[in-house]
C-alpha cells in the first residue's frame, strides 16, 4: 500500500508520528488506494524548529527575490497542471476539469503574491510634527500554519501559504487527511521553484495534530477552513493560546430568482452551481428562492429536464458533469439528509438516493436531487448537506426572499438573479451575507479582492487572500522619527526628557 508521508525538511528523523494512519479512497472505484501517516505533537515540534531556523533568512530576503521564487512556482504549477488535476480528482472524486479549476483558483493567489514588493509597501507621513516623520511597515508574523478541508485540496492551501510565505513567513500546512497527495506535491514543487528547504512543510494528521498546532507557542497565526463547529473550536482554542486566528466555516448559499430573471440562464447556472463537484463546494448554491408562485412553477418546470440531463461519471470521464462524493460516510450522510427532508414534508421531485453507476457499483455516487416546498423550520434547510441536492424554498415577495439568507445561520455567499438594477442594488446592500453575486451564481472574489463569509461561515475578522490576507500574515510596525541636527547652539539637540 502506498504511504503518503509528511514533507519535513530532512525528513522526520526517528519520529514515528502518532503511529496511526488514515485510508485514502478512490471514490470512483470505492477502493482504498493509499494510507496517510498521521502526525503528533512531537512531529509538529520538529517541523516548527526547522521553520524557526529558516524563517529569519527568508524574511531578510528582499521582496523582489521572494517574488522571483513565486514566479518560478507559478510556472511550475502551470507545467504540472494536468498531473496535479488528475491526482486531485483521483482522491477527491471531482472531475478533472473541476480539479483544474481548483488548482487554477489557487494559482491566481500565487500570481497575486508575485506582486509582493508592490503590495507590501508601507505608509509614510512627512512632517507629522516639527522635524518629525511617521512611517509604518509590514513585518511577517513568523511561523504560520494552515488547516484545510478536503473539498479544495489545491486552492485553499495556496490561498494561505501563497500570501503567508510571500510576506516573509515560514508555513506549516496540515491538509485534510482525506486527500493529502496534492498538498504534498505542491510543497515538493515549491522546493523545485527555489524556495529554501523547510519554508513550506506539510504535516498530516487529524484532531491530535490540529490541537498540537493550536497549542504550539511558536506558531503565531493559524488559518483554518472547514466545517463550522470545528472552525469555532479552532478559533477559540487558538485565540486562548494567544494566536491570530481566522477560521472559515460551512455554508448554505441561497440564490434568489426574481420574476423578471432570465430563467434559462438561471437553470444553466444552477446546474453548475448546485451540482458541480457533487455539491461539495462552500460556494455551491444548494438553495434556490423563486419569488412568487408563478416564478417557482416556471423555474421548476425548466429545472427538471436540466437536472435529468446531468451526467454522473467517474472523475476521469471527460463527459461527466460531476463525479462521486469523497467517502462512503459522506454518501450515507447526504442520503440521510434526503430522508430527513422527506420526513419533514419536503417534496422529493428528483430522488438521487440509491444511485449506482454501471461498471462502478462500489463508487460513492449520489444522483442529483431536487426538493421542492422546503420551509425554514426544516432541519434539512437549516443545516449544510454538502451534496448534489437542490432545495426550492418559495418566497412570496422580495422582502421575504431577502430575509431568508439574511436570517440563516450561515452567511458565506448569496446570489440574486434579476434584470432590475434597483432590486439587485437593494439586495446587495441589505443582505446579511459576506459575498454577493448579481446574476453570478458562485461569487468567489478574484485573488486581488478577499474571500470571507459572515455569521457561522467565518470566525475571526480578517478574510483570506488579497490585501486582507496580507494583513493577516503580517503585523504593522509604526515608527515615529526625529533627526535633530545635533550641532550649533544646542537648541535643536536631542534631550532625554527627565521627570520634574
Ligand atoms: P472538516 O471540518 O471535517 O475538516 C477540516 C479540517 O479540520 C481538516 O484538516 C480536518 O483534519 C480537521 N479536523 C477534522 N475534525 C477535527 C476535530 N474534531 N478537531 C480539530 N480538527 C479537526 O471539513 P471538511 O469536511 O474537510 O470540509 C468541508 C467543510 O468545509 C464544509 O462545511 C464546507 O462548507 C467547509 N468549507 C468552507 C469554506 C469557506 O471558505 N467558508 C471553504 C471550503 C470548505
């Protein structure tokens, strides 16, 4: 059995980790394809000691040279795109084209990080007082750590270490134990790009390793992305240990469809946004809110054939719209949510339970599911399903449609579909959600803006990547300076103030 190991400079000499391992599935075939070694606190400390040695030299390397490593890395990722995407798809289950998107969106943050000499420039005020100037500079926090989820094993690590390392930090990544091979490759490629050994290390693990990261006194900042309960836990424990923490959580994104929307466009967008990547995206659109019964009926009529036309296939099937979900447990969980929805009174219009792909009967496939007449009191509405399930919640008017995402426990993304600029503007300004799309179903901001949800979708107040990411991975030093001439009659000489 292939063993996926940690990426620690010089190896983890004599350290065995927790002695435990986690199995890596091939979700398309339902077979175990590898094991990943799980680390423990001693292994983490070993990596931290290495990071402590390498970080000061990297921080002292001028930003232009750091940017050159980022440029070389960008090129290497492009050259290895196909290999990375296939590896990713084989562990995650998303189709190869989607996997390329996963790598590409991370790569865009690396591209932004190539501009580090420009974005790291500080502020300067000349003559803030007589002969006094004030300036500020951004200095790295030291050692940063990232704890990432299974659903974007390339993009989310790059969101974090791209910004952290360009800013002068060393970084320790703890990727999801469900699909860790691409993060390992990303670290290997970074070395090939010319990064010093030990600057980017990967430690594998589960809760034991996460706790070790949160408690380690030499790790200054932790970025987490995953489900909300764990995000909340990470945020509290990390903050209690005196760290800077940002922790992104789960989601239940709504798409509001106004009566004047272009329904063909909406249906096409929903097919991708609700079912793409088997719904395992934090910016998926699993809830559609048509405004008015007539809009709801017209939308439902168009949705049914579009959903029935979706092709489910193995992750390397180039014709497939989406592949299997990540594990057998996750498949059972999604089907359990459809059972719950049915018991709660939702109408199961298209039922994806018990789906089996011919020739791949052991794969973890879930058929596309459409639920209508879902209401806000249902647990299946309030909680995240994270599968290929689209729920229709009918709203009687704009105000009710605005209230639904605003009052939901999650506040990651939301979209409105309309031809009416006034309605779109009202919605964008008033909705209580962090990222808004106007006729855009998956409003993930580009790399030079920042990413972050509200409410239980994001704990901590600094977003990922862009200028916010830079703020997270740096601390500002403020310098107030005066340079007396020190000569002449002494009236301008620097005098140490005394008491009395
Ligand atoms: P998860 O919460 O199970 O795991 C995330 C990380 O936490 C992993 O590295 C895992 O090893 C670690 N972990 C698991 N159990 C832990 C525990 N008890 N204590 C400490 N650490 C633990 O999430 P997942 O299933 O890998 O990913 C899917 C979730 O992530 C969904 O809820 C999705 O919405 C969310 N997500 C959010 C965003 C965002 O930006 N808001 C982006 C992607 C995914």
